[in-house]
């Protein structure tokens, strides 16, 4: 039986899906998290505290664990554990990504530098160090621009600005999120359709597992993602170019092993621009929209690669599939979500999961870092899946209680799907 250390941050969405995948594969799992597990005493070496913010200490803990009971792989399920997983795997002689390559994906300024050095197409950009001014960098690039922290994911702190006044306001707002000491990135806004690519690297060779269309325009001022649908409806030539561009980006960063998640814009003349590359799989619960072979999950694919099991013959299911990340439209406390049975009754909808408990605060972008929940759908064609997701979202009734005042429905009329 293979033995894998799964680095599961306390706030991850993905613990249950990775643990279920390991169980289906008959893989012995050690859970590593930043806090002591409730059942840690009875679990022995199957639960370990790993300080993911201190790589050197974390590697020492993992090395000691490996000495007591050898591990076959160290696998991070989210961004927070990537640096530790790479460093521990390197120390133990396991298949891994180089630590500097992983670090480049965790710092957007370094990522831009690496891609620029290899002429990978990306937006014109400037790095604004602490004490610098966003408005000066934006004036050099030209408006509209996108301002973002170098360290965050999930569109947290990402704001489009169209003039100097907006640039000054965005700088203050982002600084309130990340503090004064973090560099900020200013990028020229790139118009066009956006796609997400899910891939897996083996020995530096990229296999594209899925390309998702994002049918809702992402033009700002904030960039909350909603619908992902696969297979992409882009022409074959564009899909081939997307695959080649993501492979070039991964090579430029030095990534060689494991999952890759990338996001690109497609311009009017089908020119591609790389927005993001991460050394992990798709975030949240979105991986539930993907199935391979005879019902194999993305988490199973990732674990199989990590332990060196074969992946031959695994391809995405033939029908279309997709996910809607339910947006948070107003700040407050979640009072109720009703209409779940109606949403589940929509033809094509395979599941609805509300990921924020009732009574908890909800915070929209750009300050927020979580989605309200997820809707999953399958269908004969991508258009069928998109329609099912929109219909399901339309029948959900989300009520948020503001910090002061009566509860209100957390939606606006234009958010309701037609048809």
C-alpha cells in the first residue's frame, strides 16, 4: 500500500474529496495541517502538525515522519502547502517540482519576470514596491489597468482601474487587504474571452485534461468568476494554441511534475495572453465538474501521478460538464439559502453545495476569499450545461443580513437567468 502525506490547510475546501480519492485508490493517508487534529492522539502518525508558513521546520517534521514510516509522496492540495511539498519532496528524493519554480507561481511579480524572459505572451506590467505609487505605474502602461497583490489567489484584491482617481482608490483598498509591505502588480487590462486550463505535467510534458470556457464576461471592476464549462467551444486551432502556450508557460517557470491550472485571455484575432499559472489543480470544489475514464475524479488522477501509478487511457468523460461558483453579492451574515430542492430539480444539475454555513459572515470581492457555494451540471452539449447552471442559480434564494439593518435578498435582478 502506498503512503501519502496530504497537506490539508485548515480552511481548504478539498479535504473530503482528496481523502475519498485516496480511499478509492487504497492509499494510506497521513493528514498534515497547521493545527492539531481533534483525533490526533488516536491517529498517531496518521496526523501531523505541519507549519506551512515555515518551510524549514515543516521539512524537518516531514523528514522525521518519513524516517519512522516511509512516505511515497508529499502532496499539497492548495496553494498554502505548495512550497512545503516541493521542499520536502526534494529533501526526500521524491518526484517533485523545483522549489524555485513553485515559488514563482506563488509570487505574481516573479511569475511575470519568468514568463517575460521566455517571451510567453502576457500583459504589459509594472511591479510597484512598497512606497511606490500605483498611479505612476498605470500612467506608464496606459488605462485601463488591473491592480493586484502579488500573493493572493481567487481574485482577492484584484481591481480594474480606468483613470488616476480609481487607481488611487484601488491602491488604498488593496493595501487595506494585504498591508503596506507587499509589492503590488499593475497590468494592462486585456479584453477578450477567458478560458481556464487544467493540466498534468509528467517529466516536463504537459497533458491537457480539460479546457473550460468562462461564458460570463470578466471585465471588472472586480473579477468574481462564476461559470466554468467544458469542453471548450473554441475552434480546434485555438485549443491547440492554448495547449502549446500553457506548455511554454510551464516550461518557462520550470515546472515539471503534477497539476497545473492556468488562465488565459483570447483576443479579437485569437491572440493569447497568459494571466495566471498555478502549480496546483483547480480551486474550491470545482474539480467535481471533472470525471475521467469510468468515473475517476481529478483528485484520483493527481494522487495516481504522485505515487507513480499509471495514467494511460484516462481521458475526460464524453459529455459536457460544468460548475457555477455562486457569487457573494453583498456583505453581512448569511441568514438562509432556500430553493435548494428546486435547483437540484433543474434538468442536468448534478449537485448543489453551499460552502458557507448559515450564521457566518459573507464578504464579497475584492476583500472576500470564499464563494457562497457551487452548482454542478452535466449535459449533452456545453450550452445545455451552461443553461442548467443559470437556471439553478436563478431559483436559489439567498438572504444576507447586513451588519446593521434588516435581512435582504443577496441578488440583483440582472443576476437572474432568462429562459
